[in-house]
């Protein structure tokens, strides 16, 4: 019997479905917000689609996270009639479905015109550019996730207020908490291992019901696949245990936000590009320029990194998230943390990243900006020593404070258009403008409490 993670070819994919005698297979694609959209398809259709692809309504690239249709994008809409877009099934993405007996799951990716705005394809183009430069990119995602003893019904009945966390209090790295909840923890670890987004480290973070999971590093595209699947199936696992998991950047003003940090490195012919024992902090010239590019371009690309209204509530002083495009060595107050080490471990941590970002999109931004730095030999600003929150930085390092401002910076970025293409930049920026417009249509509890009687 074939192991799902040994499926590499179309022939392998056909064989494993036949071996398991499956009547249907689950396939999925990721939309602009990193939400998996998918369906079951019959074995006959699956076999045909492996060879010829199949159609998937392109509305999934033309609506928001609440299935509301964008009215400001060119790629699709009422003006196109929302046709099917061709997708290809990726045989080597085959994974078991832990909750569905011997069921199987396959990722798919948009092709033809839709490929220009497909998040996964956009990252793949950046990786291809890295390879043209002689580099292989590696990445590892780590996520903070809050868990609640709630259900999809209960959170709505409570209007998202007075939610009960999985565990009370502030208890980072607690062995008590992870031992009491060991059954859930062990189930989580087992599912992640079985579905091949294995966890390198898992611990309680500081805050009620929050954990941090570090996904084992891999080549960049595989790493983004793993991060995207992790976000999806951790939510599924939680709901199957009558709990809810959230990856919001900041769900409460009382607690720190939720990060989605990315650790990045480059190799060339199997050797570290970032390590040079003769340089300060063992940072090679290429690593210094990589960090320089990330630092300079972070304000331009922030819409890809902080893609929701909620993202900007996290980027405030004193809550373990940056407010300027800064870098330092082993400094967690900075947006970029250089981690010196051996040739194997030398890397940069992209700490501006939050848990709510689309893994494909944010990794494309983090990697492309670094590659641009190498191509153009960009020198970073002086290293930050001490608390970055206490320092003043040049205006060009300030991060945009709203999603709307970030979208405008992205639209005007020549680098973004060069690396990601006009179609992606225009489409993604328009979706972020839509998100801001949707927010402005609503009246918050804060506004009612502040103005209803007094003003």
C-alpha cells in the first residue's frame, strides 16, 4: 500500500485512490485570504482531473472571507459572469484525512489567467526567481493560537463577548496546563505529524488558552503549504473537540496579539548563503543585504503582511510586535531578528508577521524583499541595540498605520509589480481596499458607548 506522503506522480495518485477503493476524494484551493475552499469529487472525475485539470468557480478569488463579492476588482465579477477557472491537482500534496477513515486530500492550484492572482502561484514565481539567482529558500512558520471552550453557535449567541478560554490566567510555558490538557495536545501533535506539517515545538504562551506551535522548516513552497494546512486543520480539530481556535492578529485588547513569525534562510548548492564566520554576527554580505531589502521594503509590502483591519491593532508598542521596520541581533523588540548560529541554523526571523496573514502571500513578501536586497546590495540601517520601542527612527522606516494606507503603498510599489506582477498587485490591493470599506460601513460598540448619549 502506498503511503500518502510517498505519492509523487499522477500515476501514484491514481494508484493510491484505487488501492483504498475511494468513491470520492477531497480537493482544496486557498483563496486570497488563505482560507481553504474545496469539495469532494468522484473517483472518475479525480482521475480525469489529474490529467486534464478541472474547473473551479473563480468566485473564490472574487469574494472576501464572508463570501461578499468584491465590487472593485477586474479579474472576476458580475462583469465576467464568474466563470470556472482551471485548476491543476498537485499529486505530491496527497495527505490522509485523520477524521475520515482512509479518506485522502489533495491540494490544487489555479492555472491560466487565474494563476496571475493565485496566492500559491505568486509565491512559486518568487521561488523560481530565487532559483534563477542560484538560491533555494527555506522557511519555518510558528503560530500563536487562542483556544476557547466555545462552538460556532455559542460565539454568535454571545456576540463574541465573554468567551471562555481553554484555560484561565497567564501561564506561559506551563507544564501544568499542557499536562492537564495532554489528551488534546497529543491529538494535535499526532494529526500534525500524520498530515505532514509536523510540530517542532509546542508550548503554552502567555495569556488564557493560547499556545505557540513551531512547524518544522522546509523548502519555502512546502513550508507555506504546511502552514496553510495547519491553520485549516487546527480549526477543524478544535471544533471536533467542541472548541474554537482563532488566528486573529488580536482578539482582545487585554492580551498580546497573535504572531505568525517566519524563519527564513537561503542555501546555494547545499551550503548556507547567510553564514560567514569572518563577519560580525556571522552575517554574510548576502544575509546583510537580504535583511536590508526586507527592512527597506516592509512598509511598501505591509498589506501582504498585515492584511486585515485587525492586523493593525497588534502593531503597537510594548506588546511583542514592531511599529517600525527595524532589525537587531537576537532582539525581539525588532521587526527583523537576526539569529546567529552555525551554517545550519543561521537565519532571520520575520517578526512583523501575524497569525492572520495568508502564508503564501506573506512568505512571498518576506522572501521577495530579501532577494531584492541581494540583487541591489541594499545595506540595512544601523542595528538596534536595546528596546526598539524607546527609540525614534527615520520616517521611511515607519509602518503604515491602517490597511488603507498599506494598500496604497502596495499599489505604488515598483518592486512589488516587478516580483509579483501587475495583476496580483492590483487585485490584492483592491481586496484590501474593499476590506477597509467594509469596516467603515459598520458601527462599533466603542462608538456607541462613547457617543450615543453624550455627543
